[in-house]
């Protein structure tokens, strides 16, 4: 409903005078305040008229770029003909690489070793299991934020999952499991050149497959080398991110490639890297990049994920105190509008948690 990566890059470039428009499938009654605080315009896509409405928006705006989550890839592909010719090729290339199979094939062609994978419908599935062992990873070809990814620990569970998936099996594949630690490569690419980049490790995450709540910037030469090779092989412009797993022998394996804004993109400014500069430069809207790499060894809380995690775990006062303490810094980096939005969102979360507690207490008292 409110994916911070998109909201944060919008908040940052709006401070530079760029018009940002939100197009969403979420009814506006649930997100009107959030949208008005960050975006110049917000348009709702009704389920029955998504293509018609999106085409109308693209025709009515002077579009320099589209940032979209993977679940909209098919819709964007159908509507891309409304875009300027130079932008169409970029968008179509990104859409193609949002398919994890296509992304894996790109990496292989670029000479990058990836985890072995096999189609879910392959007759050689048992041979694959025997060769690579268990657990294995079941993945949706089009997925994001950890959704559509399941770690399968035994063959019976895999067979049950295949039965559940049924006729949509061609949308999934199996990948060899890499046990190890999470590393990421983030970059802003401008016309075949890496203008900005960073490597970071996950130190805290509420969900092993989901977004990080805390990261630390590191220098891993293998990740930096492989990351550069992959993003340049894509021949795409703009913000990109690659998820790696570093196995117990120290080898780094790319497991996901995201051709869009990523993570809590504003957090890196605290390590001296402002991805707004690289992104605007990739759009031909700015020429100044003050830093090409993040400072190493800087621990970054993924705002507002860190505060949300504290509140969700029951540390209400600690979460609100963190919000207040970090407000001046966040206003400086993201502006007062976005900071106000997150304050409202966290206060709403506190009210929901307290309301749930009251309901639980009432239910328990009735039982007694």
C-alpha cells in the first residue's frame, strides 16, 4: 500500500522540483493523505479499467521515467506505447528482466555464476533434488519484497506445493538453496557507466526473506565486481539493486535483480551517498554527483522500518521516541511532508495495536 522505496525517492526528487505522480491500485480513501503529502497527483486504477486509466495518465503527463513494482510489469508493458520512443526501449528492457528466469540468463551470459535452477514442470526434478540436495527454493518468476519465495525442506512439501500451484506451474521455478549471509549491491547507472554504487550487509530483518530493518555498508570486492558486470550487461539506466547470498566458503551468488528504486533508498545519504543525484542524472535532469560510493562501516537503520518493528514488537514508547529523535535528520534528507506522513503512519499503527490489545483483553475476560 505504501512501499517506502517509491515514496522516498519521490520525496527526494520532488525537493529538486521534479513532478511526481502516483498511480495505484489501492482505493484512494485508504491512502489519500499519504499521497497528497508526497505526490503532486495520485490516480486510482480500478480493476476493470486499469489499462484505460494508465494510458490516460501517460498521455497527460510529460513522462521522464516509470518506477513500478514487479506486479505491474504486464500492465506497464501493455501501456508502454504511450511513452516517448526513447523511454519505451528502457521500460521494455526492465520489464523483461523483472522475470527472474530472464534475469538469470542475463547474468549467465555476462559470465556470472548463479544458483542452479530448473522449471517446476521439468521431468528432471528428482535428478535436480538429488544433485543439489535439500532445502531448495521455490520462486515465482515475477516476485518482489520476499513474496513468492518459499524455502522447501523436503520432497513431500515440494510435491504438495506443486499440487497447490496447479495450472500456474509455468510461473514458478526451483533454485538451489545457498546457505549464508545476505549482501546487496545498489547502483545508479547513467548511459553505460556506474555513477554511484554501494555494497551493504543485512544486520537485522523481521523476515529472513523480506526487507532489512538495519544494514551496514561494507566493501566486498566480489560483490562490487559482479554487481557492476550485471547492471552494465542489462544496458538499462537508473537505480538498480542485486541481492546476493555469500555462502560458507565466501563465494557470492546473485539471487535477485531489481531494476527500480530499492530498500530505504534515502538511508544511504547518512553514509555520504545521495542516490537522488545519480537517479536525476540518469534522467538527464542533473549533472552533479558529489559522491560515487558510500562510506564503509556505517550502520543504517532502515527508516521507518526500524521504528515500525519496535512498535509492532510492543515497544511503543521506544518506537515513538526513535521517531522524534530522528525527525530533524529525516526532515533534512526527505522533507517535512514525508516525515509527517511517517509520523501519522506510526501513530496509526500504535492506535491499531492498542485497539487490538483492548479487544484481546475483552475476549479473555469473557472467557473467564
